[in-house]
């Protein structure tokens, strides 16, 4: 079933994470690019680590972009006791979640919970000759972490998705990974830096040039000092407040070895061009051309 037919450009992003300032900066960028809310898609986790959960929820509703439910929306909609992020029990991430999740859960209005409960879990989109499946974590498991180095997991998920491109979130770092004729596109998150040693946050763009598909990742600077100060003012400062400034995550628990090694290394913005060389049903004949910028 197709949920949306969109004429690119389309802006995609993950995890606002209660970071009101970052979300405002992204909305501003969408405006600068002339991309309306109807062409902006969030892969979920509107609420998580930062200081303004209810305000960020209201801001994204006010913007009116598409949002699917992340594990955080599912848990907050049910006023559940934990975030169900998939952190290992006893890990640093798990310990931190015991701080930020109750903070957020105590601040959500009934209206915001109702809005979260009504969010779709996935979207299927068509743009030009291309099909896209929007998911939060994995196709069936909403809190599955999928990182660029996990080729086997990506291959499985792409097979399950049944689309040319999967747009995914949850993992928190941007990457574009091709397997066969299909592409896993994680545009990164807008609410937390990408553990690359810079405070910038990330979003993605989908474009078409003729029948070619252009997928790209972009960094966005914003008032990260203000976001960190808001955490301190709220009495909710923890390792993530420091992360907003340093660009380094408080824990690498969830990362596979390759991503751990990349910690603190400045990420490049990437553009991947995917060409249709034959019928869409013959994905192996698609050609991928890539360029990168700092
Ligand atoms: Fe998530």
C-alpha cells in the first residue's frame, strides 16, 4: 500500500530528542530550501535525551511534517516505565535512560500522548520511479539498531522492506549503504550530534535528476550551547548535555566495533546517485555513483 506520492526534494530526519532548538533550526533550513512540511519526514523519537520534550512535540506538530512512531513515542503514548531503546541492561546508555526517560514521561501532556499513539509505524512512499519504506529501527522491530558496518543486518532488513530505499532512524548516526540494488538511508538525527567530535546535527535530502535518485546527508549547525544550557537549567543535565557541546556520545555501548573506531572523526557529507539503467525490477543493473564533501 502506498501512503504518499511525493515530488522531490524531500527532507528526511531522525530523532529530535526533545531538542527544541535543533528542530527549529531544521525547520528553518527546510524553509530556506523551499521544502514544505508535506515533503518533510521524521523517522521518530521526537522525545528523548534533551530538555524540552513537550515543547518539541508541540513544535513538530505545529510544523506539520510527517512523523512515524519511534520506540519513544510508543512508550510515551502508553506512559510506559522505560524507553525500550534496546539498551543492554546495566550499560551506560541504560543508566542514562533511567534519568531522561522519567524526566520526559513526567512532562508529556495527554494531548501529546494521544498524538503519539496515533502515529503510523511506517510509511511507504513513491517518488519518481522509486519506492521508499520509512521505518524507525528495523522493518519489523522498532528498536533494532542498524549501523553501516552491519552489512548482514542491512541485507536482511532490505529484503524484508520490499522497497528500493529504506529510510531509517534510531541508530543516531547518518549513513548511506547500498547492498545489491537497494539502499539503506539513515539521514542521522537532528537532536544529538553524530559522535564525530562536532556539535552539528544531521538531516538528509532526497532528490531526483531525471530518473536518477540523489540521496544526501547534511550537517546543520544550531544553538547547541542554548540546548545544553536548557538541560542544565531544567536540572536534567547529564552526559548528553556535554555531548551537545563536544559532539561525543557519553557511551559507545550500542556501537559495533567499526563505529566505535570512528568516534571523534569528523563525518563527511555524502551524496549518492543511484541510476536506473534498466527496468526497476532488475535492481542489480542500477549504478551507484558517490561523492563526498566536508
Ligand atoms: Fe529509537
